[in-house]
C-alpha cells in the first residue's frame, strides 16, 4: 500500500480494525478514544492525516450511542485535521431496525443517524448487511454495501451438511438474504418461518412454508439479539420433520442471556461474523462459530483507495 492510506478505529471495532490492517499490511492509526470526567466522548488523533485517504472502522454495537458519538467526533477531528477523504467503515449499522414508521409519531432513527454521519463530514460509507437495504439511499454520499454471505457459506461448507440441504429465513423480511445464501450453497429450494414477536424475548413460530422433512435446514437472519427468532424457527423446523438445524446470522448483537439460550437450544451450530465483537465466553462456546470479515473489508478499502471497482465483492 502507498503511504496515503490510514486506518483508525473506535472502541466498537478495535479488534476487527486490527485484522483489516494486518490484511493490508499497515499499522493501525494511533488515536486516543476515551471519556472526559463528565462522560462526554473524548477523541485525540495522534498522527498527521493531512492530505490522507482515511478510514474509520467503527461498529454501532452496544453501547451504541457511545460508539456513534465516537464515530461522529472522529470524523469531525479528521476533517478539521485536513484529511483528504474520510470513509466511515461501519461493519454493523445500528438503529437500522428503526428505518420506517410503523405507527404515528414514531421517528425514522436510521435516517437521522445517516444525516448525522454526513453532517459530521464523512465522504463515503462502507457497511455490511444493512437490516434494510433501502438505508443505503438515506445517504447522499457513496455507500458500498458488502454482504457476508460468501464468508458464511465458506464456513458452512466445512460442516458435514450434505447435498440435501434447505436454506430459509427466520422471518418474512429476510427471504432475499436466505435465497442468496441458498444459491451460493447450491440449495435448490427455500423455506420461510413466519414468527410473531410478543416481547423482545418472546417469539413464537406462526407458520412454516416449505417442505423440510428429513432435510438439513439452515436458517438465516441478519441479526441475533436474544436468539429468540432463530430458536423459534429451529423448533418449528424440527416439529415439521427437519433432520437437523444450523443457524447463520451476520451481526451478533447478543444480549446477556443470548449465548446461554443458543447453547441450550436444539440448534446444531450457530455461525456469526465479527462485525460486532463477540465476547470471549461466546467465542469459546461450542455452538457459536465466529467468521472474520476482516479480509473482505480490507479488500474493499484497498480497491476504493486504488480507485478500482468493488462490484466483484458484491457477488
Ligand atoms: C429483526 O427483524 C431482525 O432481522 C432479527 O430477526 C432480530 O433482530 C433477531 O432478534 P432476536 O435474536 O432477539 O430474536
């Protein structure tokens, strides 16, 4: 890489940013990310960035508001330090489940977050598996929306899932994602598990569409939070005759009880990525397998920096 590329990280993505830098063969940019005594976010960029092509890797995972503020303040600091171009690399885009109004007097928080990132001075965005792809259009700057499917499929192929696999979605909204993953895996048909959420932790299966009898099923979702959706889908699949059920999700936005819920569930294995740091306990968990996205983000950064097409990375 030439010397004009610099990568920084907030505390939401320091490990992933390290992996990205390793893949690119450059050191991570030095920045202090801390808090003032009154808990305001404090950022100090410790390198000269004048005229550089700068990337900030920062997921909007919990504590999401702190991580969002770190990102905004880092962009501001870099802009005022005369960076030539600032790209916000947001492996997990938070607030994405608030992308439309479902009742009167509700906000569209995902649009507000997009406005804030642009107003801070970001020139472009790289992100992965937005909960709603339309969020890309909330920005008036270029957005490279990467998908984790190829990474998850490579790891799934390491399991002995056999040729008679069927792939499906944990809800109606994720059908396109499941279809894509199924196509990559060579699965010929698809199922959809419809669900009803009574509360954040309480999800019951409503109906299963698709013939899963005797088949290995792979249920796909974009986010795992409590694990309820995937576990409800797995129960429904087993009740409808599936031989075994694997789960895949991109973003492991795990709540406190999620690891235990997944570990004691009938799921055979759960694949997630590192767009959100997965705690040591979950990482060492026999059912949860974490696949790294670092090489894909690194390749996207390399191509953008070198003014090369990134289209091939979307396949
Ligand atoms: C919701 O629409 C998302 O796509 C996921 O299905 C949801 O966030 C999963 O949450 P949980 O693991 O709590 O069921």
